[in-house]
């Protein structure tokens, strides 16, 4: 199972953004984005919602939700 961090990194790379660029639009620095990608910590739900809104990220992809877990 992939982690939120690896999925976030994949999204960022697909968008062609550096950690700094990705974080700037969210109000965070590159170090914070790096910590998220390395699963050292997770952003709050408010920030995850902002990621979804700004980058059109799919929650199911970010959290690697399988069909068997969908309601």
C-alpha cells in the first residue's frame, strides 16, 4: 500500500512542480512539503482540502483507497 506521502510526491511531480513551488501555493515552505512526502507528518484536513481544491487532487488517489473500502 502506498502512503499519503508517496502519493503526494507523485502528484507534485506529475504537475511538474518543485517542493517549493507546490508549497508556496499552499502557504508552506519546501521543508514542510518534504516532511509530508517522507511521511514524517501529515497536513491537517484543512490543508488536504486545499490541496484538493488548488491541484484538483483526488482524495482516493492521495490516500490510496481501494474499491473494497468505498461505501
